[in-house]
C-alpha cells in the first residue's frame, strides 16, 4: 500500500451528527466540532490516541446543555493534518494553545481521555497565561505512557506492544497497511494489554482516520522525550480532576492492565498537591477506558459536577 | 557546585545599554530588550546558542533607525527561565510564537544567528498564520546541528564535541561547574571545531548566563528529534535569506569547520525553492560566525537591504 496522503485527500470518513469546521493554525489545519450556546462556559474535549472528535458525540449532546463545547481532532487524528516525524506532546499541546487563542478566545475547561488526558495536564502546566480554568484527566496514562517514567512501569510494559504492532504492520501514514498480519501477530502477543485494542477483521473507523506514526512515537519514546510527566505535573497551574477506570495487575507477570497503576495515580496527585494546586481523584473501577463514549451520561455528570466547583473565568 | 537556580536568582548579570523587560508566556518568563520607534517595521532578533540578547547590542543601535527592534533571551539563555529537560526546537519556537502574539502583536521580520537562525526558519514554517514576513538565517547550522541529518555531516562531527564538554564539565544547570577541567579537556580534544569556542581562563559572560543543558540537548539529539530540518525547510512559508560565513574543510580528517558546509547550504536552498518560496543566499567567507556582533554595520546593511525587498506587512 502506498503512503496515504493526509486529510482531506483520504477517502475514509463517515458522516456525523454535528457539523465539522477547520481552522488554520500555521503548521496544521485542525478539524473540530462545536455545539452549545456561546454564553455557556467553554469546554474543550480531547480524544484518546486512536480516537477522533466524534468519540465524544454521545456525550456532546448532554454536555451542550451546560457548556459551549469544542471537540477536536489532534494532528494525526480524524480530519486534522498528518505531520510525519513531528508527533510530540509539546506539538500536540501547542496546537491546542493556538486553537484556544484563535477559535475559542476565552478561558476553557479542558477534558481529555487517555493521551488526551495527558494533554489536559500539559495545558494546565504550559498553556498561555489565563487560557485554562481546570483540566480533567480521564483515565490518562500518567507516567505509564513514558519510555522511562519517574514512577512505575513505562509504555513498553503497557500499551507499547500494541503500538509496536501498528508500527510494524500498519506503518507511518499506513505505508505498510497489513491489517490481517497485525491481527494475526496480536493473537500471538504475550502482552495482555494488546487484547484491549480492537483487532477486528477490518480496521475500526477511528483507526482508519489515525496516523499510526502516533503509536510509533509513543513506542519509541520520542513523543514525550522533552516532556517528562513528573516535571509537567509539578508545573500545573489550575485545578485537576483525575479519573481512574478499570485496572488490574496480572498476578503472574506483574503486567499492569489499564491506563495507569494505583501507584502512578497516587504519585501524580502527590506531585500536583506539592505544586500547590487542588487535585481531585475519582476511582471508577467498573468503567471502561473511554467512559465518555461507553457511559456518556455518567461522564457528563462527573465532568459537570466537578466543573461547577471551579472559580469563574476571569475577565 | 550545587545546581544553580534559574534566573533571576542567579547573580551573574551585568548592565546593558538598553532596558530589559520580562513577559510571562505561560511556561517561561521571557526576557527581552526593545528599541526603535513603534511605527517602524517590527524586527525580532534571536541570539546564537551560547549568547544572550545583548550579543545584538551594537547592531541594535543601527537597526533602531530602520525597525522597531525586539531582541530576546530564549529559554535557558540570559535572564529567561531555565527549563530542565525541555530544551527543543519546537519549545523554543513556540515560546517565540507566543512572544510575537502577546508582546509584538503584528507581523515581524525575524533574524537569528546560529541556532537562532534555525529558529528563524522554524518560525517561517510553523508560526501562526501571518506572524512572519521573512526570516534571516545568519550562518545557521542547517542539517549540521542535527544528530542524523538528511544531508551532510551531523552535530557530533561539528559543534557537538564542544557541547559534550559542556555536558560533562559544566553539567545541566551548571551542576558540575568544572570550568578549569573543561578548558584542559578542550586542549586535548582532536576536534578543531572545539577551538572555535571560547575557552578562556574564566567563563565568558554570555556562558555564565547559559544553561549548559542546551548543549547536551543538541549533542544527544533530543533538541531536534521531532523537527527534522529537511521537513521544516520544505514547509517554510515566507521569503528566506541564508547568510554563510567563514567555513572550510580539514583536508586530513574531512572535518567541516564552520556552521554548515556548501553542500548543506545548497540543499537548504533547493528544498526552500521546491517549497515555492523565494530564497536568497549571501556568502561572506571572511565573516565571523556572529557577524551581527563583530561587524554590526555590515550586518545592519545586509539585513536592512534584504528586508526592504519584502512585501509590506498585511493589515
């Protein structure tokens, strides 16, 4: 399979309930959907690594009653630009800084799932002054998505082996595209975490819209090499909500199944507290990784109740 | 020597001719000097890696007749914040995107020397739409400051061995601080490029103001791992001026002495031309690396004449 061009040339997309818009941020054109009245508080939603903005579609219907909601495709996701060799937390994050400045134009609550949740913390730490009111880290792989984390096990003992399969069988920009070979290799993988990834006979819709180089950048550690989580968490400047979903430890191998371990969630909270910032922790041991998709009403309740505790936006 | 705190707690600074200001960009507080009438075209000056804004001091007196001039300390330079483990081209560049948005507020001509010249090209490629009118790369190590460049030799055959000495003898945030040992090691180095670095008995003023972790990030390649120069140059969006100063090739070892080779300067121009952007090249074989410091009048003439050829700023 030849290297696929970036969106919008790829013909892989499907219709959605909310209209999509695009904005030129300089390096990328970012695709997003917007819903809710502009006089409500602004909310920015960041999908999980292999998702697109529309993983929030069911939740957006409910959140629109409370917020002016923006849900985005990050670079390499959905209809946003693919940026070969430039997938990093700092580049994802600075795209969002620009998006908030140019498209939203006022302070936001930011909520992200998985890698998007790491980026919510990133924005709390590193956005421009006054852009962020609070950040929700929905089952975010704090420490556990790093190659050499300060606390606990790293990406190669977590989601990394799945990303390694993407790298080898799908390739940067789908340059390999051997889906069947990947599914076969996944069956033989000794890593239980690989079983949590969708390995159906055909690529799921969200993965069709995804640049597999994202996964390689996490497996190889380049995505986060200049953004150690311990430093990032020590620099957050707004209240943080950490939600922690279903997770367990394989008693035989010690493999941590889930987004992050109890130890890692504890260390994250301790560092944030030390930074002098309020941090809330909610454990949902029965919830799927992307609760916002599987239980949109529960997710909306959690997010809305927490956001109501934030100080009002300045200005 | 204990790890030194970031500015302004370090007591290493000296007075300068122009007043300094600071601005909070979110992650860092950036230090800068400003001179010239606000009704003149805006000019942003970026120092070389081991410099501070005041390496432009002599040139600023002359440039002020033509421009509203801003000269900055990048993160890790001068009085700007030190950011351990976060020195990368993309982070330096996005600091400047914010500075242009928050402090300058209109389109600029950007001119940088050495690493600052690489960042001038970065801004042409990756700044927010409309921020940059043109970029001057003053003797910038295009390709040659990368660990694994697309063209020619890389940083470990260029300035890298000097940065390796900084890493081992000065340490991140001056945590080692063994200046005398470094000077001694430099005398024994087989690399001719090391002789171009100031190895006096005492650290020069600009180096006292510099976080040696900058050098480590270039020696180890993390500074540019997510910003390959071939991709960056293919994405520039404004006219570019490349100046190329004294350089030569050691006939015995093949070592390239200088910021970049003729091959690398040629490839940079070819890629920029292919991107559909005007590129000018000026060779100054008798000029020092930082012509803006050693020959401020000549530098001012070159920059001013080229900037006069740019289309006027929009809006």
